[in-house]
C-alpha cells in the first residue's frame, strides 16, 4: 500500500466517522425534541383539566362563572408573561448548551461505552 492509497483510506475513514457523528447527533436532537414535545403535550392536557376544574370551582365559590373565567384567564396570562420574560434563561440557554455539548464534545473513538 502506497502513501496515496493510505491517504485516500484515511480520508474515507474520517468521512465515515464524520457521517456517523452527524447521525448520532441528529438522532439525539430528534430524541430530545420528541421527548420535550411529549412532555409539553401531557402538561398542556393536565393544564386544560386543571383550568377547567379551577374555573368551575371558582365559579361556584364566587357564584359568578364569568368572573371565574376572567380570573382563570388572567392567571394564565400572568403565567405566560413570566415564561415569556424568562424564555432566554429557561429555553434558549438550555438548548444552546445541549447543542454545544453534542457537537463540540471531544469523543475518544477508542473508548468503550458500558
């Protein structure tokens, strides 16, 4: 085997390693997004039931279902405002750290995962 063939083989192996890394990182990203999506879906379902129950209960306590609806809606608007103001800290920074770890973490190709 001459140097030209060795370089060609080395570049082919590096290319394959890069492709495998991309596939691994892509699958981790998809897994993270699907897991987050499912958690958000379950949370939203729970919030709908909790809001409905709170609205009905508050309506019976206040004897005014319209006021209860406004109070419940106001609570969720306040919650939205808090989440909106904290979005960078809660969401953006978390995903930036996740992607940075996935794409820039040095992996030892000879290390075994147990």
